[in-house]
């Protein structure tokens, strides 16, 4: 059982985390992205040929969350998908923006 001091620290950490997420979301509004969408896009830019399951592992999100983010980024024309030539079950996520273009 946790004591009152530990509970207070845990509560403060949650508040700090929520404040950071709120601030990051506000900073990304002008690009019409959320902070998590920007994290996924950065992961795609840094790892050409990445798959959704690799994004899931890198960013520690659920499969359904990653699928939703990929769908939203695709609808915004920021990414595209293609099937791996050697394995049709494997879908590769590609960025449609250049690393030279500053997105963040």
C-alpha cells in the first residue's frame, strides 16, 4: 500500500505529464497534428521502410492506436503505404514529406 507522500508525488507526475501533452498538442495545432501523430511521423522519417508493428514497439502504443494514427496521417497525405516486394503481408509506411522540410 502506498502512503500519502507517494500518492502525492504520483499525482503530481500525472499532472506534469498531462501538462506536457497539452503543451505539445498546442504547439502542433498549426500543422493540424497531435503530439502523438508528430511522434509517429518523426519515427517514420527517421526509419525509412518502417512497419506499423515497428512503430508500435518504438513508441509503445497499442496496435489499434497506431492503425488509427496511420490512417489519419494518410488522410492528411503525410504518409503512404506500400506492400513489401518480398512479403505481401508486410506493409511499409513511407513519408511523403522530406526531412529537409522542417515539420516541427
